[in-house]
C-alpha cells in the first residue's frame, strides 16, 4: 500500500483531481421489461444476466430480450431503487430501465469506480427518498458525484490489491458454505432416531418448563415506557427474536431495560441455560441457545424452554435445529396472515431422548462443527470477519486522496 501512496505522491504532488462521474464515464440505459416478462424468459442456460430491483435477477437468452440494450463491456450498475447499491459486472447483461450503469474504455478505471462507489455507498443511501422498503435515488445524485482521478497505473494497482482481498474473502466464504452443508448432514444423521429402540420419545413439555411473554405476564406500556436505546448502569439487554439465529448469541440489541423494572417479572429474566424460539411471524423456526452468563430480559414473541436435569440443553438445541426438529415446528404453524406456534403446541413436540452419555457424545461432535462454521470468535466466521475488516481498512486508505 505504501508503494501505491508513494507513486501517487510522486505523480500528483499537488493532489488528485476530482471530477463528476458524468464527465469521465459513459452512462448506459437498460431495457424496458416487466416482472411477468422476466418470469417468462428466465432460463438457467441463458447468456445474459438481467437485473431487476433489489436482489432480483435472472439469466435469459439474448433473442428473448426483444433487441434490448445488452451491455457487452465491464460496467458498474447503479441499483437505484429498493436496495441502494452498486454492482460490477463484466459479462453480457442488462437491467430494468429504472436503473442505469457506467462504462469506460479502460476496465481498471471501471473497477476503480466500483470500489470507490462501494466505499461511499452509505452517502448515497442517506440521500435516498421514499419510505420503508422502497427508497430510491435520482440520476443526478450519481451524475454529479465527484470521484478522484488518480493516474491510471495507480488505479490498476489499487484495483489489484482490493481484488485480492475480495477473492480471498470469497474463497473463505465458499469453504464456510461447504462446511455448513457438511455440518448439517452430520447433524441430521446423528439426530435421526426413526426406527431405533434405544431411545425414549417424550413430549417437550415433560422435559422442560416452558414460558413465554404471552402466558399471563402483563407487560402493558410499563415495559415500553422503560426501554432505553443506550445501555446505562444496572440495565439488562432486551432480547428480541432477531438476535438469536444460532448457537452464538448476539447481544448487540436495540433496547435495554432497567434491572429494577425487570425484577417485577422474575420468570422472564434469563439467567440460566435455556432454549429460545420464535413463536410468531416470519422468524418462526429460529432457535437460540442461551448459555451466556449475561443476565437478560425476555421481550417480543419468544418462547423459552428450560430443560430438566436429565436433558442436555445443547442436545435439545441441536435436535430442534435439525431437519426432524424443524419439521415438527413448522407442522404446528397456524394462521394464514400472522403465522404462530402456540406454547401448548410446543409442549407437544416429541423429542428423542437417548442416554445422558449419548446426548453428550452427540453434542461434543456437533460442537466441533459449530465452532468451525458459526463461532464469530474462532473458526471460519472469525477468519472471514478478520479478512473483511482488513479489506475495509486498506480500502479506506487506498481510496482516500488529497484533492488537487
């Protein structure tokens, strides 16, 4: 990196010029196409990628695009509605004409633009208009946006460094995906007891004490009025369903509650190992293992299962996240609009119960996989996080220029 900075300082001792994107890049338009038409022409063996709003995209054959504007050169696509973002693509593609793209005669310059815009994506999102899930930016916001124009050789070097970081992260992510599939395969096989005579099948209600906010606890506005956005002294994290989606519990919560207020509801202050599960909405099926020493307060549509002494809490967590466990959960889901699983239904879940020794053996095997595939403090997720942080550090350094 120091070599690149030295090169820029030698070639541009007075700083780097900044110019509006419209003065440096050619803007290209997309193709008028409806969502219905995209469904009709979607083809896995197509040779043209078609981008729509958000994360929607298809592959299609060129002849099915009715002479649409197919971009044949590397370009940066501006996703201007819904998800405000930038995409670099170097194969034939087109896009719905509510978006636009930028090209240049030099591929390194196009990729440099992509990295610079990605590094400033939050600035564009802050300028978006519209509410909820459909914010959008207008064409002048990118057309007038000024970017640095360092020497071409410096652009090439910067792109090369950032490409290397991106490729390494992609390789680690691919390995993590493969490990996760391997983990799921072993977990489902270890926890499939169908036809076996060496296990008892018991209802979850007989193995655990089950509680939820919806079973007689009056929160009313008393709780809402005492929630804080910032953690203060003697406050507990307020747990919501979005904060548990795996073995590793995330305490970057949106809210905190004074411990004195939480003490009025002692049955829903979590301070022992237990299982958390979502019982309402799209997050049904999310299971969390609460095994942290941090005391917390239960909020939202969450159920809690506190196992009795003959049940290994980690074993129960792994079974409920397995294929067979999830199948039982979704079999009990009710409601066409707001999906729910009642606490009474949860009590009826059938759990295979091998010996305590066998439970521990299964847990020890799955723990090793879980650390490798999910633990943010070690294993592949930790390495990916470290590489991403390293990439962001160098990206910020490499894409910061003195203005001429």
